[in-house]
C-alpha cells in the first residue's frame, strides 16, 4: 500500500521482497520505479536483469555502480563474466575490485590464474587474499607453501585457518605436525578437533594414529 502511495521505502522493500521470492519481473518493475537508486539498488537491478537473462542491461547497471565507487559491483561484473567464460573481462573487473581492497576478488583472481596455468600470478593473488583474511585464500596459500616445502610458513598459514575454525586447515596442519615436525600429540589434537566438525579424513586419522 505504501508503494502505491509513492513511498520510496515501500517501493524498495516491495522490490526486494519480490526478488527474494524470485519473482524477478515484478522485482524489476518496482526497482525501476525508484527515483534515485543508490549503489546497492543499482547492483540489485543489475542482478535482477541477470536473473532475467539480460546480461547487456545487467552489465550496464553494474558498471554504472562500479564507476560511482562500488567495489562490489566490479566483483559481480567479474563473476558474471567468469560464468560466461569471458576470462579477460573477468580478470579486468576482479583486478579493479581487488585494487579496491576486496579479498574475495583477490581470491577469485588466484583461482582464475591457476585455471589458466599462470602459477606465479595465482600465488600472488592467493597470498593477497590470505593477507586480507579470506579463508579460502588462506587455505590455498598454505597448500602452495606446503607444496614448495616451505613447511614453517605453511604451518603459520594453516594455523590462521585453524584459528578461524576451518576443519581442512586442522586436517592439514595435523599432517604437517605428524610428518614434518614430529609432534604426534599436536597432530592428534588437531585431527580430533577436525573430526568433531565432521571431517571424515581427520576422523580416519584419529582411528589410525591416535589410539589411547
């Protein structure tokens, strides 16, 4: 009723509810009635056009939001281009988002460069994402360090993942303590913690190596 009376707040909330209900045509109808959409709304409009299969208008709204200062809009542009296998554009927009401080964009660049076989660039962005506290990057960077046999650094980064409650980090750090640092007690402590988080490999390791 408030939307019918011209309330901008009512129009926005109605559009948002239609979007959450996946009634995208109705959502778009009301989003476009807003007189001065803010950056978040412009992103929502871009997402709605994407859901309706109109990438051209989706990118138009997202790019407008990005040019007005939204790093999240550039992140979305990168993601949508990646989904469309437009990797050059995905790299371009994720690079912008990463330069604006978005850890997820940094991680996504790490994934993209790994997929393209560019290992140095991939490691650079995994490290950047890890330094910005992005868990997936922390785990991947720790794996890369372990593969390079830099076990001390790998231990440091896996520990950061452990501190964030990540069961994969617990599993892998336990393996380092068991195989590299000769500390079976610490390894079993980590594996037991991961097993409590339903990590089956950790539970198997507890069964095999942590009796008593």
